[in-house]
C-alpha cells in the first residue's frame, strides 16, 4: 500500500491502480472531490501496467494523507473511469 501526503495548496501527479481488464487501453478520469477541498482532475489517461497517471489538487490550508493500493484501487474509491473503445 502506498500512502500519499499532499501538502497544503499543492498539486500532485499520481499513479493510480485501476482494474480495467486487458482490452482497455485508454479512458477518461472524471473530475471528483476526494475529500473537502481535495480534487482529482479530469484527464484523458492511458492504462499502463494496471495504472493510470492523473493529478490531485489540495486547495486547503492543511496537509492531507490518503492511501492508494491495488486491492482497493484508490483507498478513497473516487477514481471513475470512462473507457474509450
């Protein structure tokens, strides 16, 4: 399990595990509020080795911590992918 700390008022590029199956190569991560003031950016992604790369932004004045792992995908389970076929 990877624990991520996102400093106050910063953006972090993250690699997020996804369970897409072997056929899915690309998708769109939907913009989502992960917790108050912390947002996952909407982005076009390519699935590589079971992961996608996207951006998370912390607009608050406090550091936040969350976990990403293969079992739970995103521990906060807010990564919504729309796959392009």
